[in-house]
C-alpha cells in the first residue's frame, strides 16, 4: 500500500553527499534513512521538533560519527563571502534613490501628458 506522505527530493552538494555516504557506511543505513535522521536532528536543534518525537518514532539511533577522517573535511572558519562586497556605499545609494524619484516623476509627467493630449491638439 503506497504511503500517503509525499516524497521529498534532495540534491546535496558534493561535500554533503560525501558526508552522507560515510555516515551510511559507518551506520549501515540507507541514504534516505540517514538524510531523514539528519533532518530530524536539525529540526530538533532549532527547537521546531519536539524531543519526544524521536523517542516515539525511531529507535533512538545514535550516529557513528567518529569514522570520518577530520582531514577529509577541513574546518572552514573563514566565511567564503567577502563582507566588503556587501557594504553599502551611502553616496551611491543616495544617487540611486534620487534617480528612482526622478524616474517616478517622469513617469507621472508622461501619464499626465498622455491624459491631456487632446487639450494640446
């Protein structure tokens, strides 16, 4: 009998896929089971999923996490995003806002001219 729940497709990044594969091998679970457990763990850590849910639904499975080589997944303490790129240049922002206001005024002027076109002719 088919399940009433809908399937969720998930295409992980290459690094996440490698981690899931290692967890699968270490715990002898399917990718689907590991992914489901990771999602539940993430939701629980965010406080969205009740603690009692895992005790009732699963066999309170603990992952074997120590099978990884830490060198395989180096710690990346640096943010890949250059924060300077997202800093707001107030002069440019002010000029952009001024230009937007002028454009809106132009559009309004154009609308009024179109409405009053028959007066001029």
